[in-house]
C-alpha cells in the first residue's frame, strides 16, 4: 500500500515540448511524454491529462454496452432465432469500438509509431461499427416500400465494401502511401503533419460516408412518416440518435470550442471529449430504437422476408473485420519496414 501511495505520476508537458504528431489543435497543456512506458500510460488514466476524459468516456460505456448485450442475450433464444442475429452483430460492434478507442487514447503516447498503430485500430473499430449499424438497419429499419428491392438486396454487401474503404482512407489520412521521388532518388510519403487539412478532410469522409450510406433507409422512413403522419414507437428515438450523430460529426470536423479559446479547454470540454460523449449518446439511442423496431416490426418483417442468414450478419462482420485487420497490418508494417523522410529528404526519427 505504501508503495502505491509513493508512486510518482508522470510529468505533463506543454504543446512546445512534444513533437508535432502528438499535438492537438487548440490544446496547449496536459500532454503526456511522447515516449511513455506502458506502465506510465496506465497510471495516466488516473491522472488529469488532456486525454483522461477521452479515455473514460469510452471505457465505461464499453462495459455498459457489454452488460446490455449479456442481459439481452440471456433473454433471447439467439442460437435458434436468426431474426436476432443482426442485433447481436450490432451489439458486438457497440462493445468493440469504445473499448478500442479507450485503449488507443491510453497507449498512443508510447511512441509516434505506437500512436499511428493505436489509431489505425481505432479507425478500424469505428468503421466496423458502421457495418454493425448497417446489418441491423437492413434487418429492422428498412421502410416497408423498400423491403426486398435491389437496394435492400445489396445493402449489406455495399456496407462491407464501405467498411474496407473507410478503414483504408482513415489509415491513409495519418500515414499516406509511399512514393518515389525521382529528383532525390528516395522514398517519400504523405504525412498528416505536412497537410493537416487534407488529412482531416480524408478522415472525415472515411467516417461520414459510411454513416450517410447506412442512414439512407432510416432517413427515407422518417421522411415517409413525416409526410403521412404515421406514428411508430421507435421514430422519436431515431430522431434523438440522428441529432447526436450530426453533433458528433460537427464536433469532429470543427474542433470547437478549443480553436476559439486555445488553452481554456485542455482538460475539460474540448471537442474530442464532446465528440466522444455525443457519439456514445447517439449509440445509446440507436440501440434503444433498434430494440423497439426489432420487437414491434417482427411479424411484418418476417412475413415480407426470410430471417437474415449467417453470411448477412455475423459472417459479414467477421469477413470485414479480417480484411480491415489486414489493411491495418499493412499500414503498420510500413512504419517499420520503410524509412520516413521529410519533404527535404531528411530522415525523421521518432
């Protein structure tokens, strides 16, 4: 006990004391050492840094979603009821993405390479969550007019492709791809520090496009109900999810409020913390809406279409996760197998 109390927490740094790759726009203080040990990273979870709230706002919800999954699983005949498989696939992704994000924020200061790899995995988990949403939407959310049409038939397949493309674009936005510089005779690569706006735009597209695609059937259903004046129990919850989803995108893209008052929101209230909170709230309302749709529309949906198959649910998720991990491994390998160069041809070290 005395040993634990005598442990000294890692010293925090300001923005000028860390390499550019670790800097966040509008955040001036509270940075951890860019070569922290794994132990330092774990201890920093209990220290107030500019990442502490980021870590906890995803770590705790991950366990909450796992608890919700287990509680729901115990009340269902999941093995024999294929109709529940899409929700199972969706809930698995709801547990994975916040836990992966929390781990990425925790261990991202071990080195610049570790930072890239941590966020590669984070991006892969986020795009996998978009596929989980698409699988659930295909099974429970599609408007009656679109059930069984061509778009519905290929909806999940295209969502799998979107997941793969999204993972590739998000990883590319951090590291880029190597290319040969004929004048200098060396290998160069696009770097997010050299073109931050381009990097941010690519990353935003990587996450926004799958969400926009997934939401097409939901938005059309909301539109139909607004025109016809229909009343469905899930629709008010879907509206809440949509509001938080748009807030999440807005916060991710704008870096508000810290860009307006640098240094004022270093520990509490900066955009990434708000982004995490809005994202979790959106997921919570999405989960509740899907539960209502799954229950209320069961008879209608099973009359129109057969229950989803393994390949349309768990299989699609497993295949996409495998390909995404291969993509992440390929980008991660380039960090170690190829030297990094700046535009002037000078070798850059971690």
